[in-house]
């Protein structure tokens, strides 16, 4: 008796039911854009505030640099638009390139190298030291950071002054110290800025080192890796994001340092410590040229933006 052949299974229906909308594909551009817009809705208040309090002053400052605004005279009441005359006069001023060089040296010495290297070293020291050493070092370093800037500036002035603490300590061992604020003004303000700002870098790196697994460093130590090898090839790559963030923050903070330098040296002697913030203050409020001083402030903004872009592009961490 012949076995009946089973009927073929009905083909799966590929058409959609009438009246039912098809679901958008996961990778559809419209779907991705819609999800991004929905996720951005909670950020709208912050974006509005940033536009009002950040973008607005930047635009107003840039426009002010294109005018002849001043503190006295006819331009004090009715300033007029002068285009890029302030920038032309700025780049023709012999004090401007010197101020730019001083600012870059101050940034590299006190922020990029000083605060970051010393902050990382202190964080490593505190991680591997006893509780008493951590308490003493932490208290001494953080105290400089929590002081008001004007108080820290006067303390640094008293330390580096010709008859100050540093020269008294040197004279106690038979060394005649120079007038640091006159002979080496940029070095003095750089050291003072390192003393004041290192605590921030130390706290950032101390938190980052907590995320470095001890198993990895211990395994490297068992394999014969020395301390500097573990630091260069294990610790630093694993805290690269913290390094990038800290470099950006310390650079932008140091770029705007004014009170510390103005109290210690006033930009002098001459213009030997006149960084861009000090030069902008002198031109705007001592010589009354608000438009010219605002042009210097705009250049500072561009310098800070260039450093930020460089950090984001060069030190951008790999995507996990």
C-alpha cells in the first residue's frame, strides 16, 4: 500500500497585514536620529543656560574687541565700531609676542609639567605610604588649594620676597638668596602656581589609581617589571582618561591665573612676568583701552580653545 505523500507546508507570509505600520529597522537613520533627539530633551535646560551665560558673553566680548571702547573720553559713552584695528595694533605691539611666550612658558612649566607630574607622584606616594604620611602630605598639599587665591598670593609673596621666608632659610645655612621676585619673576610665580594647584591633580590621580587593579601590577612585578616600567606601561595607559581630563582642566585654569601674578610681581619687573591676563588688565583698566584689552582676552580664548582641541584629539582615549 502506497504511503500518502505529505502536503507541503504553506509558505510563510511575507506581506504585512493591511492597516498595520511596519516597524522601523534598528539601523535606520531616521530611527537613530529620533532616538538621539528624544535623549537630548533633558539636556535642553542646560543647553539654554550655556548659551545664555557662555556663548552670549563670548559674542559680546568679541564684539567689544571690534570697538574703540575706553574708560574715559568720548569713547567711554559712545564707542564706535573700528573693525580689526585693535587686533592690528595688538600684533604690532612689541609687548604682545613677549606676553604670549611668557604665557606658554608659564602654562608648560606650572600646569602641564609641574602640577601633573608632581600631582601624579604625590598620588602614587600616598597610595603606597602609611596612614600617617598620607595624612601629613594630604593636609599640607590640600591646604594650599583650599586657601582663597588672594591669601595664597600674599603667602607666596611673603615666601619669595627679598626679606621673606625663603631667603631667611637660605641665610640660616650661609647662602645669600637673590630677590626672587625681581631676578626670577616667572620662576617664582610658576613655583607658586605649582604649590597652589598640585592638590587638584593629586586628588584626580589618587581617585584614578583606585581603579587600577592590583592584580595586574602584582603580576607585572612577579614577571620582573620594575617600578618605572609598571608606571609607564601599565598605570599610565590605564588612567589615560584621567590624565587627559586633568591636563585640560589645569591648563585652562592656569591660563586664567591673574591674582597670583598681579599680587606677587604686578607683571614686572617691566614686563618680565606680564602674561596675557595681566597684559589685558593693564591695557583695559590701567591705560583705559577697553577695546584693546578685550582683544587680548579674545586671544586668550583662542589659545584655550586650541589647547582643548589638542587634548581632545591627541589624548582621546580609545573606545571601549
